[in-house]
C-alpha cells in the first residue's frame, strides 16, 4: 500500500448507517497521477484511489479493531486484513528471515555483505536502529494551492530524505489530534512489517512534522528527487458513516498468504459489515 503509500495503512461504529460524522477530508495528488481522497475521522480512515489498476480502489483503516479493508469497486469485492492475519504474515516473514540468516553463514564474505545491506535497506534487519528524524527550516515561505506554508528539509540519520512545505499546526487547517489514532495504528503496522530501520509511512510519523505537509518531495540516498506530493484541498465536515463500510452486495474475497501471488478464493456471501 502506498500510502503505502500516505502508501499505503475502525471501531464498532464501522457498521453502515445514516449517522453523519465529523471528519477531515484531504484531496492529494502524486506527480501527474489522478487525485487521491483521504477521509480521516477519529480512528477511521478511508483512502480512495480510483485510478489504481491494482486489486483495490479504496482502503479503509480501522484503528480500533486493527483491521484493514481493501475494496475493489471494479470487481465489486473486498478483502479484510485483520490483526490475526498480520500476526500470521509476520510469523511467516520472521521464519523466512531466520532461514536467510542461516544461509548467510555459508555465503562468501562479499556476497554475505551484499545480502545483509539489501536486507537492511528493506528494513528486514531486526537489529537496525530507529531512524533519527530532524527538520531544518529553510527560511522560505510559499503559497501552494491557496495554503500558506514554510519550507523545510527532513533529515534521517543526518541525510536529507525529503523537502517539504508545511502549513504550521497553529494555522488550524488540521490538528495533530485528527491523526492520533490512525497514526499510532500505522506506526505499529510499519514497525511490525519493517523493523525499526525501515522508512515509515508519513501518516505514522506525522506528529513529528512541523505542520501538515502541503507539498513534499522524497529524496533517495543518491540525491534523486521523486515526484511531488501535494494536498490540493482540505475540508472539515460531516461524512456519512457508510463511507467507512463495505458497500452492500460486495463479495468477500479471502486473502492468501501462501507462496506466489494472487488473491485467495472467493466466499459466497455478500458485503456489508
């Protein structure tokens, strides 16, 4: 997941109904791609990415029940990724890492070093330390999509990894508390599947930012700049509760954790939670 992506990702109130809910709705764009809509409401998040050609066109995060729901509007089905599923997948990943470490013992030194470096970059090294994150003000101000923001560089372990223009929290566009529950959930998932050394989803570390990033550009280890992420609009207001539920009539599709790719088998029942 991208958002996996903002990549990539909630309580009993998830059930469909007509009750309106207060929420923050952000419309974002990555480079020249289509826009993504992110709705944040307490411990609920819905991310709509309609131009995706992958297995889901929307993602619902449930921080209270620690569940992720992947919705495919094109095929009218959905999949659930529960805490039990994550534990199962995490155990499988740990087993694979243990096997790889056993194989490393028999590798020539140069090959072993290359594999260890690759594992560290992917966050597969449990001995890796948490990144030290720092923001440096660049002293410049901009207005992007109507939002006044200030330029910063984000440093991880002393290396520049992002350039951003942040609207200060004091501006009141959004509050840190708007993202508290889902940020904690996202941080836990990134920690569980990446280890402390893995670069984290912005949602998981948003509380460390000097403000809401209106514009951000990732910078890789070689100094190459990625495509720009921008917030195009921010709106606060009521959102129907059914936006955080699976549409009625959608078929549940089981996730597969076996070798190889592909979603699991379909189950013969319909959709709403």
